[in-house]
C-alpha cells in the first residue's frame, strides 16, 4: 500500500485486480506460467519475503510482454481489502488488576470479536513486542517474553478460527 503497510494477497488475486477484463483475453495457462515466473523471480532469485504491488505489476508486465502481450497497468491499482487494526500495546496499558494476564486475554478475545463484526479481510494486531514486555514486566526481550509471545499468537489464531465465519487473514506485528 502507499502507506507502507504489508497486506497478504495471493498472486492470482493481484493479477485479477491488475488485469481486470483483460484477463479473459489471455489463456489461463499463459497467466499461470507468468505468475510462476514472477513468484520464482522474487522468491528464489531475489529472496524477497514480500513485494509491493508496483514491483509485482512491473515484473508481471515484463513477463507478459515477453509472451507478446502489450500490457499497461494503472499507476495505483486498488485492492479491495477491509483491514481492522488493534494496538496490543494500548490493550496492555489499559488492562489492570491482580490477574493481569487473564484480563488481557479477555480483552484480546473481545477485540477479535469486535473486529470480526465489521467483516474484514484482514485483522492486524500491532505493538506486540511492547505489549509482551509490559505483560511479562521485562525491560528487554527474554525467554519469558518469547513464551508469552507464542501464547498470544496461538490464542489469537484460535480466536480467529473459532469466531470467523468468512475468509479472514491475521497479521501480528
């Protein structure tokens, strides 16, 4: 995105959005081969864990031009993603009481359910490191932090799996 956010998308979904109606004019096998080439290029040759839509569209355009197609993409393709964000560090700051961890996990479950009511494609939790250190009471990252981080990630995955009725991705940063 133009804001620098990372959003998980499949190569097929991006291609569909980029090409629109033009996609129907190209044989599906050709599109599949082009996608394989682009994904291979970024994953294997450049070892990129993620790429921007601009990088992807540029590489896809070059591959399709190599196949003899004259392809021009819009400068700023729009991907219709609905994203719900939660600041976990804020949740940790707002959670107080004797059973700190228990209340925090209750708040986390409430946030997941609240976000899911808005039917997002993606739920993103930010501020994980600060949150974990606050819960554990650590100034620096330690083994207890790592353990608590794993617990939070596992809990969020379970919440999403149990409560989500639609296809929704989870990003924890």
